[in-house]
C-alpha cells in the first residue's frame, strides 16, 4: 500500500495509524455535518515532519485535517468532510518551548493544554488568559487561533490576543514564521539569543500572515508553534456576581464597566448555563436551576504584583458603585452560587469525564455568533420563540455572552442540551439549531467562525469577501489539501 | 506620458470638472521631496514624479469608477489625504493622484465606542467628536492634523496613547476598500450586515492583505472608510483653553496628571517600562521633548511655554542655572500622563505610579510639576497637535536608528547610539548639534505595552543641499552600526526598498535583487502572489515589497530560452 508506506517512511510505523477503531474515534464529534473517518491518522513529532507531510499531500493530492486537542470534538472542524483524508494529529507535540517572565511571553507547541501550560506559568507567577471552562485536552493554540472568546476582554487590544506569532506550514508546503519572527532567521533559538521573543504579531510588512490562519479550521495551513502573551497571576482575586430577572437589566452596567476597563473577567450567563457549569450531574443541575437567578453577570477583579490590595479595593468599590447606579447588587455570590466557586470551575480544564455541557442530557448543540450587547435581547427573543415553536424547553437553553476585543463585539452563545439516545430529541435539536442559525444570521448575527453549515449561511452573505477568501486559499493552499470541505458554500 | 483626452474626460464625468485637474500649477503641488519619508533619499531637488492629473473623488462609488478606469487604460494611481510624506505620492510618470479631501465624515457610536471615519477625518476631528461622548482615540505619532484613516490603513499608527489605547492596526474594525482592480471589499460584519463592529473573518481575515505592521501605503487600492475602536476619556466634553499661543492653559483636566519621569540609568528605564506595562497605570506615555536633543530640551520647553521668549534666546536660557540643573537631571526621561476614570482609579494609579518609581529609583521632574508646564504637556500629548515643533530647529527632520522594539535590548545601547550621533554632530555641520541623544517616541508600539516605537530625530535643513547630503551620510553610518549590532534597518532607511532615490518605483528585477538574501524568502514571495491576484495590472507602486517566486522565474527563463 503505497500511501501507508510513504507515511511510514516519513514518520515511522508507530506514528501512522490505520486501525479502523481508532480511525472511527477521529470521526466522532458533536457536529451533525457530513463527515468521514480519516484514511490514516499520522502523528508528527516536529515541524519538519509536518512540512514533509504537507508536501507529500500536495504531490498525492491527499486531503489533510489537522487536530491538536484530544477528547470530545465539539465543532466538527477537525473531522474530515471528505473521504480518504489523513488526519494530522499534533496532540503529541506538547513542548512548552519558552517562558519569558520579563516579556510575559510563552512559546508553545500545538498539543500543549491549559492545565499543562498554567502549571508551568505558575512557576513564574503568570497565567494564560483563558476561555470558559475548556474541555480536558483542549489545545491552547487551537483555542486561541480559532478565536474562542477569552474571559478577560480588557487585555485584548487586538481581536486575536493573546495570539502573537506562529510557525505555519501553509497548504502549499511552505514553512515560515509570522510577525516579527518572520523578519529573522527561521530558528527560534537564534532569535532568542538576540532577545527577540516573538512579541509583535503584525506583518512584519504589509501582509498580516497570522490573520490567515485564524478562524480557518485548519484550512490554510498547520501551525507548529505559537507565541502567546501571558498575564501576571493575581495575588488577590474575586469574581463578583450580580443577578437580574431580565437580560436587558444588565446592559447599562456592562457597557459602563467596559468603558472603565476595571473588570478583569466579565461575562453574562443565564441560569441554565450557570447550572451546566456548576452541576456535577443532571440532578444537581436541575436543583441549581431552581435556585439560581435568571441572569448573572460575573465581574472579576484582581490585584497583581504591584500594590495588589490597593488595586483590588479601588476596582471592587468602583464596580460595586457602578452596579448600584445601574440597579444591580454586585456581591461575592448570588443565591447559593459563590463567585469564587464559579471562578474555580471556569478557569480550569473540564474533568475529562462527560463534557460539562453534556452532563445534563447526554449531548448538546451550540449556536454562537458575534453581535453587539444592545442587540442580544433581540436574539434571545427570537431563539426562545423558535424553541417554543419546536417544542424545545426554553428553560434548558443555556446562554453565555462574552465581550471580546475591549468590548467591540460580543460573543453570544446558545447551548441546547438534548438526549442523544432519543431520535426524536436529536431530530428536534437539529431542526432547532438550524432554525436558530438562520434566524440569527437574518438578524445580523455574525458567524465569524463559520463552522459546518454556518459557512454557507455566512459566506453567502458577502460575495466579495468570499472572492478574497477564495483567492487567498488559491495562493496559500493551491491544491486544496488543507481540510477541504470546510469554509465551503 | 500625457493622459488621453478620452481618459481625462472620463475622469471629469466621474467626479465633475471642478474635481479633476491636469494644470501643472496644481499637479506640481502633488510632488514630495523624498528627504523625509523613511527613505531619506535627498537631495532636496529630488521629488516624486508629477501626476498626470489630480482627482478629488467624493464618494466610494466615484473611487471605484476611477480605479476601474485606470485599469482599463493602464494608468497608475495612488490615493492620499493629508500627505504626510512620500508614501502617499505616486511613483511613476503614468499615474494620477487621488486626493481624498472631499471625503471627510466622522460618526461616533458612543454606546459601542466606535467611530466611522472617511479619509479626511483627521485625528483632531475624530478626537473632538469622541470627547463629546466621553471617549478618546489613539492619535498616531504623525499628529492630529493627519488622517486617522491613513494612519490605520496606510502606515504604522502608534503614538503616545498606544499604551492604553492600542495602535491603529489593533483599533481597526470594519473597513471599506476599493481593491486595485476596482472591486469593493467590506471586511467582517460590514460586508455581511452593514455593521462596523468587527473587521475579522468570516474565517481567515481578508484584512490580512491590507494591514500588517504597516498599512499598504497606497499599494493595494484605496481605503474609503474605516471604523475604529474608541477608548475612555475621563475629561470634559471639550477642553477649554486660555492664555496666549503657544502656552495654553487647560481647564477641566482634574482627572489627568502629566509627569516627566527621570530615571537613574537605562536599566531602570527598561524596568520602569516593564512595570508600566504590567500595572496598567499610563494613559499616555511618550518620550517627547527629548526630540529636541538631550542638551537643549528643557530650554526649548522653557521657550515654548514662555510668552516672550524666542528661539534666539536659546543659548541664554540654556545657561540658566535652574534650567541647566533640571535638564541634567532628566537625561533619561519619559513623559507620562496618568488619567483616573474615577477618584479611586486616579488614587490607585498615582500610588502604583509612585511605587514603580520608588522600586526603580526614579523620580518626577520638579520642572515639569509646575502647573503651567504640566498643562503644556497634557495638551501637547493628549492632542498631539504640535507637529510643527518637529521642524522648529532646522526646518526638517528624519527618524533615525529605531534600535530594537525590545526596550531591554535598546536601552543598554542608547548611550552608544547617542555617542555616535554626538560625534557626528561635532565633526559635521549638516546635522543639528543637540547633545547626541535625540531619541523620542512611543513607550508602546503595541496595545498594553510590550514593544517600544523609538526614533532619534535627526534635525537637518530641508532647504540646504549640504545639510541633506550630510544627514544622508549620517544615516548611512548609523545603518552600518545597526547592522553591526544585528538591529536591522535604520528607521531612516525603512522605505529605501519601496521607492528609489530618484523618487520612482522599483522594477520587479530590482526588488528581486533586493530581497534575494531574505532569511525567510516567503516574506516577499507571498506578497508577489497577492499582488498578482488583486492587482494584476501593477498600478499602485512598489510599497508592496515583492519577490518573484522561483518557479515563476524558472518559467520566465524557459520562455525566454524558447523564444531564442
């Protein structure tokens, strides 16, 4: 078998997998979109091997699907959309290549996970700005490249912060660095010896290369390291919570808080989503739903190395005052949910058992998009109406709203738990998620990360942007070997 | 190469006869000396080519029609608005210049902290509109009289405010852009829903082709409208000023403090910056007045803030014992503005600021604590309206050195760089003798800190051939020094590969030769491919730095051989 022989010659027998059971596991995901088991799974150990694989794929016109995380696949972006694809599993590339306290920079391979990275960063009193309760085995690099929202939008001067530079092998087989790292030799150790720490992500000339791999679902190239901006670890921290009966009651406070930039973390949960996060089993989730308020805004305040208590006190008092002015009571907990407990849950990887959004019913579907805060109630109303029409219990809909990029945009996410053992429930949630996606797009929801069917919905809205995208794909992946079928209209 | 009558008439049809001209009295004014353009070519009689016509479009649709017309007739074009330097001007004889001055609208969405700006919405206008709503904008180092759009889409775009407000690239949201082939692309939410709040995606961001570390300098078509992120402003809706020019006093800035920090060593300076970044205390941070030079900066500020003193008084003021002592104290300095969004916030930031100074052994300059001087600094940095001061000493200047964006690399080299300049000042007459160190610039070239944006001001006489020639030679010398230190291109040479010393575009062969030794050739090869895809007629100059891919070169060679 020529293909297997070629792959084995490149990577060694142990790193080329064609066991059907294993292949099937790479095709499992929460997505309802058409998918296939890969032909092979390969496990490169370094960038040189990745480059070799991509060049081979170009010669043989073999589709490649990169994947860096382990565990449950939530979006289907790392599952082949075409047959006879080779999945490039980077989860074994787990080196933390550099940690620099002076610059607060870290360089990591794609297989590095949150818990692994934060354990290392903690030694130097740092932490990586995280997303909401990442799954066990979540690749930090993938999370950041795919622009999964950060809990702290106040340190996102750039839309893709904390992402800085990367090493990428484009679909045409060219391997290069991006940002300031592209101006120097393609050798990190040499750059470090010159005190170049891959801080500056732009260009380095007119073309912003790193932006081409963001939100791309592996359709442009394969990243083999990324530099990320870390934050100083808080010495004192409190996640404050305020409750509201209606989402609209939170708007003026969140806008004002975003203006001040006083919060560290800031986000909104509805009771179902808060219960999903905190509940250890379905029973506990149901109990929590009984007692939690309909809406919760969470606002983190931290004091770090420099006069931590003074900062903490000033920020806390100000935010409590601002909340009060806007009709909210910001405190250390609401109902029987403490801010500290919530903070603990959302800032560490999930347990590795059943994924937290699946605990309640066994599975879930997500619909998320970008919008502006003032428009979120409109989406909420539409989604509830669709759910009611389809007979889906609205009280089960989880909602998470996360400001991004200093509050320029807001990630709005709906979670629909369902019983995967019920064909009717599955069919209903499929209808629901499709109807919600279409309705959200009609209302101006922006699928900046267009997974699965959202690609068609979103890309068909703007022919010119699609034309630019197609031209760029033609340049960087001329043989369409990188995750074909994604970003397709 | 004159335009055909047909082409000219078509331009008139698009914008109206009043908004197009090929009168030499007009077109001659759209030429730029190349002596201050990060290419410092000189001598002063070298100017960019004269455009065949100047066109003033009034809307995006007109721009699109002009660009399509240029493609039909293979006429080059470049758009600019406030024409800061050679980057905005055409680079060959068969081109027209678009002056975007008619497109000047700015709108603020206060709740969502967004401003939409047309090309001739200058920094000052955007800031005034923002301040009415308790907001502010990053004004790039180029100053408030320059186009916000040009700084965002055309060039670099960091300044005193970037430490807290980010740089132009980071603040850029939705963008409307007429591509070099005449197609209009609207990025992100703008393209799909007519909203400006996100310029990324869907999927990989198309804006990657418009805006990297620099904008396109007009080399990828015409940007016609942008949205930018605005930032909190704790001051009044407008800043009432009183007093006589240039020494205005400001009212209503109770929540804003301005300080000049004096550092004991360059190591302390670097460490101070690191702490400023981490503690999030600075609203603005800029090494500003050192642009006049280490020996004379305090005397210059004294003159600028004194109603009766003139520049001829400089030697006398420099000898003033108080001024001299103050000046000596702030050899290594930076101007910082601390702004509190609430009383508690101001209190925290003041305490944090003092704690940083105590930790590194720095102190606040007594001179700059005088109320009049503090007001001067506040207004200067907040508005960045005094770009004329850049030219005060000798009529012209060029940014030089640039050093490293890593403050921990650059700071230890500062004295050596200063000594190099001081020696030149003492042994040559073409560069103003200001004490060697004339380093100035942004404490942050990236939002939240992490890199610096420094340059040494080389003051020279822009109307004197010998001065220009000498300043060119000095920059050649510092470029040698920079290369010796592994620091890359001197800032005075950044654009040397974008436009030739005669003011004209490079040929592809010349660019190929220039980039043959790049450590990672893909840096220039992909832009070649991007240009071919989006600018097939090569109508927009050579600021887009490109290298022919090896496979294309090989094919071209084979074709030539076949022909023979």
